[in-house]
C-alpha cells in the first residue's frame, strides 16, 4: 500500500468548505479515497496481530494535528536502540514489520490531512486514529517477548 503518486495529492487544491472540504467523506476526492484505503489497510494489519482498531476519532475540522506525534521510522531505525527491544523471534519480527507498515500508512494519512489544509474533518479524524493505531502497534512490537 501507499504506492499512490504524491503528485496526485500535492497538485490538487484543498477543497473549500462549500465543496465539502470541512466534512467531505470518502469517494468525494482522490485524497479521501487514498485515506480510506490506507485506513482499511491499518485495520487489516491490526487484525493480523489481534489488536482492536483504534476508535474512530471525532475532533473533525477542529483537530489540531500539530501535537499528533508520529514516528514512522522502522523499529530497527530506533536511534537510541534502547526504547524498543523486541525478542529476536519470528513472531516478534512479524509484529514489528506489521507495526512499521501501520505507522507508514498512518504517516501518509496525516501527510494528506495536512496537505488538505488541516481543516478536513474526515482526513483529520483518520490521521488521529492512524496515529493511535501506530502507537498501539509499536507498543505491541516493543513489548514482544
């Protein structure tokens, strides 16, 4: 996933409130379609590890995405090497690989949300949800024994 061309997103102007930018739903723009695909991929990846999907966010167009802290770097690229020490088992490696994928998809959702002007309720809610899913999956990876 995530193979969509960035130019398709960055070249598109953000929709205005009159065009549905404040509360647009999937299917109304290529950006929303990509967000919907990425969110579905996150849900499926969480299910593979028996993790419940993060609840739907509901902050809408008023979300402040600035504090949405997301570190989508792969677990293996942890600069400290101390904050995450999963066991070297295949199960833990699979868990961390899925976590990396979840975080990459969540980061892309947030990038799109920011490109849409950070006032798109659907995009913002999926960004917040994706960030929570990333944290949840990283916690699972890092706690793997």
